[in-house]
C-alpha cells in the first residue's frame, strides 16, 4: 500500500470490505485430518522457529504432524535447524518454491517481524492457513494488507499468543468475567525486563525499528493482547511517550560485537556468546551467509528503538490502561492492578523482594523459555472488595514454557482445535491486529506528540464487547 496516501483515504478504501468479516477471527477447521498427518511448513529457522515451533512440535505432535519443508534466507542456519529439529524434509531458501513443491496445509511464520506479512499473505493466497509468531506485523499498512488477504481468500490466521494460556493469566480472566470487582474502570500494568533479557533485544535485529517495530510492537504486543482479552474490549485511542537514553549512543564505549570488543573487562553488559553452544551453532557459525551478528554491541549507533516506554490507552468500554515497559531493570517481572466499582484485583509475578528471593536473572529467563515439565507452584493473587477485607487466592503457576501457557496453546491448536473455548483463549487475526495496533499507535504518538485514534489506522471498528 502506498504510504503517501492519507490514512483516511486508505481506511475508506478498505473498510467496507474488511470490517464486518474480521469480527469473528475464527481459527476453527485447522485440525488434523483423521486420514493423514497435517502437512506443516516452517519459514524462519531462528531460535523461536527451531525450538518452540520446530523441535517441540516434533517431540510432542509427531503422531499428527509432518514437516514437509523448512525455509530461511540463511542456508547455513537452515541446515543446522533441520538437524536440530530432527526432520528429514527438504529445505528451501526460496519461499515460493517451498509452497509450490511441498503443498503444506499450514505455514508457520517465525521470521523477522517486519517480513511476517510477506509470508502470511503469500500463504493465504496459495490457499494455506497460517500460524504466525507475535507480533502479527509491524505497521498499520502491512496489518491492513493481512486482514484484506484473509478476507479475500477465506483462509485463516492464528497468532501465537501463549501468555493467555498460563493458568495464572487465565484465572485473572475468570475473575473479571465473573464480575469479582464489578465494572472495571482502569488498569495499571507495568512490565520489567531485566538487564540480561532486556539487553538482549538491543543486541539483535529487534534493536532496529525497521525490523521489529520497536519493543512497543515486538514485546508489548503480548501485554496489550492480554489487556484486550482481559477487558473483552478494543482500544480506541493511544497516547504515549518514550525515549532511547540507556542503550545505543548513550553507552560509555562501543565495539563491533562482544566477541571482539576491547572493552570486555569494563562492560557490565558483556555477553560471551562462545559459552552458548546453541547461539554459536545457530548464529555465529552462519554469519558468513547473511552477515547477521547475534552478539552485537548494545551501544552501536544504529539502534533506533526506545528503551523506556509508557502509554495511556482508552478502550471502547471506557476503561483506561496505564502501561509502562522498562528494559534495564535489576529484576524481571510484572505487576498489574484492575480497579473496579466494587473493588480491586492485584497480581504480580517474579517481584523478588515479595518473596525474599535472590534469583539469577539469566537462569530465570532460561527457565521461562524452557519447555520441560516442571512442578506446578502457586502464586498469590489478591481480590479486594469494597467495605470488606481482601482475600488472597493461590493460583497454579509453572515456571517453564511461559508460565505453563506454551503447552496449552499448542495442544489447542494441534490436538483439540474444536474443543470448547468459553474464555476465548484462541487468538485470530483480529486479536493480532488490535494488539500490534496499540504499539503502532504508541510509536506514532511519540513521533507526532499527539494521541492516535485506532479507527484512523485500521478498517476494523473498535468494539466494546467482543465475547
């Protein structure tokens, strides 16, 4: 879409065709045929593709899925990915060739965020359903192209929002749905990325707005999706502030990458990639094919995303969200509070001083990303009722797999797609759009200094109640 046209003319051109049909966002019908395994192709063999959407599927769903093709622009990473995932399917550096040759029933997209739309749209136009990593895309124009392609082809897009499926997050949804605090009026949501995990985004391609859309899009789309789902409402207006004042040119020194840097002894952020076997085999040994460096300097001058962010979001049901994201916190965790006419819900995870813990932040992140089976633990969630004493509820929580959400998400997609879903945990293109559009609007707001109306950047009509 020509970005020189006005937002208003772009909306007028597409709204009539798209708005009505995107309300459902259904992902039904993406189940495995009883007569054969579902034919799956994967594009993007980076860490997320090879692990969560690759090796894990082979280990847990090999009886119902069959990988028929892998695709990546980096031939070395592609071959390593094939061995790591444990499949014998053909590999391709040309996506069109893979579609034509392998005839998949489902394409999984785990490429650089800014390229998601290309593979989603091509797959839909080839008559293939799509499962894409979050964010669905990185700007309003690509988002509209995806929505229009889905409408036109009749095929479906699933967005891999795993946080919804964590039992802790689901319990919050249940309480709100039950009216535990009456009508919700405002939400305070603060997410803290530690100086291990947070810094990692600035080493990678995520540190470039043109690649990841900023962390307001790449990371916060998770958080915005949760709020949209919890509130059962769409955003209508966003005002945001943000800046880059810790990473990038703000560093005391810089180098080409951590491996060759002369400031290793003086840099608190120095990361020795040579001690990470997976990163060495997947990335470092394959730099020669595309020039992508995994241990880039956090203080290189090309970084152009925000490292501190806050936003106010008004919803169609008149709820106001106050949100912030910190990328260099001493600990990794989050806290949220829902204020209602009849009370307040408070929830948090991984705030170390709450439990007197002193955790290794690197180990904490590794545990969350791991897909092994760990014991169910219990974390507190507090419900305040006006004129009554508060009550603390202990909610089940498992550290691995994003709070236990990963397995539940994949089981629903692949094993029980037609199972009842009363809380609407499954996420389609509308969910993907509304979550990334908050981040896109926030980015636009920072650049213009003005609030951004969601209706001005999409053909979708924000709805007060989506259940």
